C-alpha cells in the first residue's frame, strides 16, 4: 500500500529543505542569512523545488544543493 503525503506534509518538507539550503549557502558563500535566502528564492532550483511534480522536496538537502551550486556557478561565469 502506497502512502500519499498531504499538501501540509509536502510544504513542511519544502520548508525544512529551504532552511537547510539557506544554511549551506550562508556557510559556503560567507553571506548573511537574509542574503542566502534571497539567493535561494531567486534561483531556478527554488522554482523547481516549489513544483510538486519534480519531487525535489523528497530529496536530500545535499542532492538539491548540488543543483543549486551548479546553477550559481553557471550564473557567475555567464
């Protein structure tokens, strides 16, 4: 039997993941929590995370952070 997550449970997973991602950003980029949140919220990775169909909310913070790091590195080079 397959258990489905409720919308509230999915949102909680997303919120927790965003907290972890912002912490990683603040540590790695030596920025304030506010700057880290802004970096996250303006990213394509965040947009994908908000789309339930991607299932990113169900992945580990490290896995999702690898996408965010690649996105940020690409943006800095361009």
